[in-house]
């Protein structure tokens, strides 16, 4: 461990811990990709639109179920979280790799990020179309609650 001078008034435990963590930075500190701001909003709106179009193509609109808007918003956020978490996990670089970046390497990183982002978006859409709690479940719920059906609301 590297010997570091203590600042006056500093907690020796905090100082030692900070020094130890910094000594391990090459091994333990990573930089992760985080999507935020307008890009996060675009991703979220994409998934909400995707879900709305999927429902409409199956004859389901907002008037067909009282909780449909909540369903679309909730699942849109879940699909957005899937993509952002996947990107953060798959795009981590250690301190040494981060320090080496320069010149054209960032262009290669941008292409890698684009490819991963597209893959995660497509995977989230496929999961929604085929997975539990996705499109099939809400279609079954709407159909069960249509007026004139067993268990449905009387019109």
C-alpha cells in the first residue's frame, strides 16, 4: 500500500480506506456507460409507442381497459431499464483502458455502443412480444373484461 499523509482533522479510518481503494483502482474501479437526458426520454417514448402499436395491431386501444395506460407506461419503463442496465453492464472499462483512450479509439467505442444498444432494444421488444407479463397477458386481460364476455363488464 502507498503511504499517504493524513490531513489534519481527517478520520484515519476514512483516509486509510480511501488510500486502499485508490491503490486497488486498476483492478476495482470501472467506468460504465449510462444513458440519460434526452436519449433516455427517446428510449422510453420509443418503447411506449412500440407497446401502443402492438396493442393497436391486436385491436386494443386505451378505452378497452381502465388500467391500459398504466400498463403501457410501466412496461415502457421496464423495457427502458432493461436496455440501460444491459448497456451499463456490457460497457464497463477499467481505469487502465479508460486512460488509454484517445484519437480514433472513441470512434470504435461509439460503433460498439451503437451495435449493443440496437441489440438490447431488439431483445427487449422480442421479450415483450413473447414474454410473461407482456403483450399476451394484457390481451388476455382485456379480452376477459370486454362487455358481454363471462366475467366482463356489462355494457
